[in-house]
């Protein structure tokens, strides 16, 4: 009798664990409306191990006063492993970080980051969330959607990435 009770308990535990695992598993549905990725500054700290997509020195005529205009500043744009566009859009979980350094390689200003949050977040911005964080990742200077991050300046500029094939899905660097 004891053996039967033990077997019943083991089977019940196995069933309970399988149900819990099924409930904890994130959706693998590719529909961005159902998925959401909420990033924190901890998610950005490993950016040096991401893919360096571009290195640009000096002011960019399109950026004007954004992201450093000094002739001696260098902008490095890093993409995480998820940030691979398909059919003209980046998947949820894509993170793109811009680092700004002077001609001696010293960090300048703050990191600017865009994160494809997805879900129902920022539908007018195709799910992108905008961040500006201190270079030691201790302070979020601004964060939000099209209207709130940078008083709307992040989105107003990046919305032009889709114009004249300069970029795609709010991203200038391809």
C-alpha cells in the first residue's frame, strides 16, 4: 500500500510540475501584439558583447544636435543578438545602444537605447521604447514611448528612419 501511495504522490508531483512549467513558459507566438519584453538597465550592461553595427565620427547632418555633434566625437552603434530585421521589422526583444566617446575614447553624455518592447506598448511607435541612461547604468535619464521619452524628441527623429529608405522600423543603422 505504501508503494502505491508513493507512486501516486510521484505522479501527482510530476503532473503539477508539468502544469507549472507550461504556465511559466513564455509564448513563442510570433505575433508582437501578444509578446512583450520589458528591459531594464541590467539588460544593457553587456552591450560590448553585442554586434558592433556601425562606427561614425563627427556630426551627422541628419542627427543635427542629437547623439553628439562634436567633430571629434565617435558614435558606436551596437545591436543585441535579437536585433535582426525580418520583413522590414525588428523582433520583440531587439535592443540597439549608441555609445558616444571623445577622440581619446572617453565616454561622453549618456547611452541612448531603443528596445523593441512589443505587446501593446507604444503602438504609434511600432512597439519601440526609448531610453537614455548614464554610462555607469545607475540612472535612467529618460524612458518611455513616443510622447514621453525625451519629450517626444526620440520618436520625432526616429520616425523619419523609414523615409526615403534611410532605415527601417524606426532604425537608421542597417
